[in-house]
C-alpha cells in the first residue's frame, strides 16, 4: 500500500534522500526510442538545467544525479539551516523567482499593511513559503511538472508523462549515502550506456570531473579531451539565464551523524574509476572484479564496507532497500523514530524492511 510522503521523509532522522522518477508506459525521457524511432537526447539538458535552477532557489542541494533513458536519479540534501537563516525578504525573493505571479499576493498585502489581518496573513504566507522551499515534494513537483509540460508540447499530446509520484528513499548513514551516490553516478556504466566516467553524459560524476579539470593548470590528455567532449557541452558552454546552482562539494558533505564525509574528492574519483572497471568484469569474472576493488580496500575501510559488499551495493542498491537505506542499527533507529512520530505500522515490532540486506552487505 502506498504511504503518505510525510511517512517517508523525516528530516529529524536524515537530511539526505534518494529520489527517482520514471516515465509512463513506453514514453522516452531521452535517448533513441525504439518504438517511435525518434531521438530525445535534448531532453536530458532540460532536466539538468531545471534541476540547477530549482536548487538555486530551494534550500535543497544536489549531491548526485543521473539522467537515464526513461528515468532519472537524484541524491538530495535538505539544508534546514539555510532556510531558517533566510530573512522574510529572501524567502519572498526565492519563491517569486519560481512563481512570479505570487508577487501580486505580497504586493496586495503590503498595500494593506495597516490592516492587522493583512499583516497576519503576510506572516503566514511567508512562513508557508519558507516550509515549501525546504520541501522535497515541492522541489520534485516543480521539476517534473515543467519537464512533462515541455515533453507533451513537443509530442503534441496530453496526459501523464511520469508513471506516478516520485519514489523517495531516506539515506540514514554514511554507508548508505556513499553507496547510493556511487550507484547513481555509475548508472550509465552499469546499464551499458557508456564505458567510462568521462563518457557518462548527464551525470554528476562527469560534472565533478569537468569542474576539477577546469581548475587544473597542467591538464592531462584525458582532461583536455573531457573539456572538449560534445556530450558535455551543456557543462562547458555559457549557462542559461539566471544563476544556476552547482553540485554540493564533497568537502562540504557531512554524514548523517554530523561527522566529516569519509572520502576526499580525489579518493572518491579513484574509487569510482576502479569500480567502473570492476563492473565490466563482475558478471563473467566476479573474483577478478573483487580483486581489483581490493586495491582500494583502505578507502572502503573508512566506511566499513568490504570489496564484495561494495560491488553488490553499487550494482543492486535499489533491490536491497525500501523506504530507507543504511546499516541495521540505522534502520532500527529510523523505524522506532517513525513509531514515536505516530506512524501506524501493521506489524510494528515484527519486521523492518531492509534489515536482512543490511546484514548481508555491511555485516551488521
């Protein structure tokens, strides 16, 4: 049975969430549609541009993304401290940048500033917008609706473009956060759409590599080639009007328990590079793939994951968990927190989804 969104998102437990939206039936978000024969690659840029525009206005940072043929993945961080520190004027500016017509509401209330009722309504309106600017549901609504409208206009049709509401998954600890980010970044390689991180167009890992290459003075041949890659021109050319946001830097990522992120940018790049090579071998030569990953065992030890568990996690992350992902202790704590919040489970003390997977992957 479908759960209400407030039962799936609890910012008291974690600010990190993995979100997925998929197109309805055979509709193609991007790539070559085998049914119609049309190419929809240009829609990838629609999504990336819109994601950055929304992140610049919402108090929500993008940690990772991957735009696939008929769905996309996002790893989001809800920055509650940022939205709390915004003044009322800043809240109004951010909201009206998204919904310009709402500026008329503020103008009307200010014109009636002598009225106590208008003053009270102004305070309530700003508070409502402040809450929405830190709401993942509103972020995803603004993203999906705009893309659906453009796609339907292009296809000259009406009706649903997305199969339903987006799926959200709470990332409860650094193990879940790191493995989910890697799972998202490696999606095109795992799906056979690309064979390297550099050629994984419309992914956050490619964007991070490009941003890093731009800052390097003595660039390697690989970095020069990346900065002239045709498939990455949306990251290399002039940005769209307005001030788009950038990805949340790895150095600014904190774990759910308010500890420092266990990886540096360099070690994260190296780990994903090694993992991409291991993924190409895993189906036919699993032992060799794990041996390749064991070279990065010191990096994986920082979050307490073995090479075998790591490759299983980044290959089938979506199969191992439900509404929340993390180690067993994190899942139990999240479950108990949901019960204390008044969420009614049919069998609250008998079964917690994902615990068995957590034991298999992380040995906890």
